[in-house]
């Protein structure tokens, strides 16, 4: 059983692309991030080069696990068995990937010890079982401890049920003239959530330009936003969803989420997905009423001394 670690997006998509597309829900983040890197280049999320990996249970077997990272954000684990997640922690230690800040492409077997290596890694996220297995192996190898940053739940849209009655107003795509307002909302959203989220003005500009950022307008002004990822492998993911604190409780978030979901369906998405924080019962109930149902428990953890 071996992981191949690489900094080549082309290699990652060539080797793991079929596996990612075969499981679009569990690999939603990897699919959308890889698609953006292919479109906007390796600096789409930051100056450091992205990192990738794929796992095969045997030397000649099919890919059965994958991860990626766009520093400074934490590694994101895609679908993989627990044994692969533990092996990935060992591969990181053996490669010195998070001690030196880089690694060479190659295959690494699980089971490396190297206590103290790679201590710069301070978090990981993904499916709950995989994250727990990775964290246990990582902490055993490095002497660090882990703490839960956020419990998430991945949802799939089964049948869209728009709010009825809808709040006053209408949904529309965001406009370039709203860049400053929406950039502020992205920053506010990023400050509220406990997960990695790209808040730069460039992210807002890109979403406005490609028509994947939607607002709910009431009385001639935007009152809430919902983004969606471009359709990749038949999948689109909703997020972020944000309403300024003073405008909450009026149904805007549900309405703009329903609208963004409808846009994704119209663009050909067979799978429309979103994540919720399990600590927020309000948002979880809103999305359930819209027709979203649970798919997978997810987890983000941090590492500390």
C-alpha cells in the first residue's frame, strides 16, 4: 500500500481524476479546487505551490484515496479508507513534507516513525473516519495532540423545495459594482466560520465574473449571498451562504440558497451539495426544509503541542 505525493496538478488529475469523478460527493472539495487550479493557475489560492497525493491499495491496483492542499490552507482528505489516512500521515513524516515546506514526487510506504518530523502541519480536514485515523497516526509519530475545530455534515440535494412563502425580494447574480460590499461579506463570513475559506477580493471578482455568486435583493439592495462552485464531474457545491447579522431571521438565507441551488441544477449538476456546521441547528434545519439530506460526517482538526 503506497501513497504518491506530488506537486503536479497534471499528474494528480491524470492518476486520480477518474477516482474523484466516480465519487463526486465525498470528493467535492478536491474536484472543485483542482478545477480552479486548472483554470486560474497554481497561485489561485496563494503563493506556495499546491500539493497532491493519491493512494493505491496495491502496486497495480486502482486509485482508492486522494488528498490535496493549497497552502496556507490545511490538507483536505478526499474519500479514503482509514488505513490509507493513517498511511498518509506516515508518508508525510517520511517525506519531511511539513518540516521542509516541500517534497519531491514519489511513493512512500506507511509505517515511518521519524518522531518530531513535520511539525509545521497544524491541521487537516475531510471525512470524519479518515481525519480521525490520520490524526491518530500523526500525533503518534510527532508527539503532538489534536483538537476538533469543527464538526461538519455534508448534505446532498434530493428535491429542491423553495421557501413558501418566500421573503420579499428576488434572487439575481452579483454585480461588479457590488464588489466592495461582497468582499466585506466574504471577510465577515470567514471570521464567523471555523473552516478554511478563501476571502480575498480576487475570489469575489472571480465569482462575479463567472456568474457563480448570487444575492437576494430586497428593496433594491442586496441582503444575503450564496455562492456555488462550477459544475465538475456533475457536481456543484453551494457556499458560502451569508446574511449580515442585522438582517437575519427574515428567510433571506434560505431563499438565496434555493436560488443558487436552482442555478446549479440548471447548469447541469446531478449532485448539488453543501456543508453545514453541526453546532448551528438553525442552518441545518433551513437546508433540510429546502430538500437537503445528510451524506457524510466530516471533521476539521488542529494539531498543537
